[in-house]
């Protein structure tokens, strides 16, 4: 993974987005020291490998990726998706190894942190350590919400729920262009994440497109009737809660 010119923390484009909590001066000073570098990765690059004890932790500065597990028969199960501002590698940092893999779906830029410096964060900067814990809790909450969808929503409701959540998340980081956001994943990825077959997912997406609720094609998701889509998904349209960024 080649090195690239670093984005300075003081000029981080993500910090301009209302989704992320602002740094105090002390937090900014710490983050400048905590960040050890920046990487550019190509689509298909494995950033973190299941079972590895990577010495690095990452924040997604730009681009998107997938988290997935590999089953004993070699099949891949997508867990969820990585968006700008998401943190990756916390499992290895705390538990010693990754229980899932992380792969770049698009070209990505990643802020890099040394795992060895993680404990200094907990010892010397409890506010930032709390933020890191909060980030982990949010990921767990999303997985819990996904499990609830698997158990209580039918296929159309699951897909509608996922599209609403993803759409609002990408809008919150400034990636919307009118009614559209980039969505570069495969239908198979979404099907895996929602426990559906590819055939069923394809048919459901066609149905949503035919009803004018959502159109996902050519790497772009367009939603013009967000309230109706959310009603179908049995959820509310709400902006993601403001969150810390590492």
C-alpha cells in the first residue's frame, strides 16, 4: 500500500461536516501526534485480515469498503460497510486480532494510527478514549439493528431500511448530489449483509425502482420519496447522531 502526502488534521475535510463533533484545541494537538501516516489503497485491497494482529488502526478519510467474515467453506459473509469517518482495527487493538476482514470497495484514503499508541490514548486522554469507546458502541448498535431487521422485517422492508440508513449516512458526510449518493457496492454485498439471496435482492430493488421509491444503478443510489421508503422500512427518517471522529 503506497504512502501519500498526508492531510493535516487541522485541515481535515471530514471535520467540516456537521456529523462529527469538533475537536478541542488539546484534542487536535493530540490527534496530530497520534496520527502516524496516511495510505492510499486500490479497490479490492485487503486493509485488515481476519485473524491478524495488525500494528495499525485506520480512519476512513475518503472512499468506501466492506467488513466481512470468511466461513470455513471459503464463502464470504458481508457484515457491514465502511464509510468516510468510520474507524477500523479497534478489535485488533483491544483483543489482539481481527475477527473479520476489511476490504476496499473503491479507491480509499486512510488515516493511519499505531496500535502501540492506543494505550497512551487511554492513559493520557480519557476524553478521546471515551470517544473511541463510543465509536465501538455505535458499531455494535448498528449490528443489533441489523439483527432486528433480519428477524422482524421481510425482504422489501430490510432493503428499504438499509437504503434509508445508508442514504442518510452518506448525505451526512457531504456526498449527496441532489437526491443521489454514491453507492459503489455490489447487489451481492447488500444481499449478504441482509441475509437475502441475490435473486430476491435484485427483484426487490426492481420493485422499489418501479414504484419510484429508490433507484440503485451504475454505482449511484437515488431516493426521491424518502418518507415513503422509510414508512415501508418501518423506521424514521432521521439524521445520524453527531459522533466523534478519530
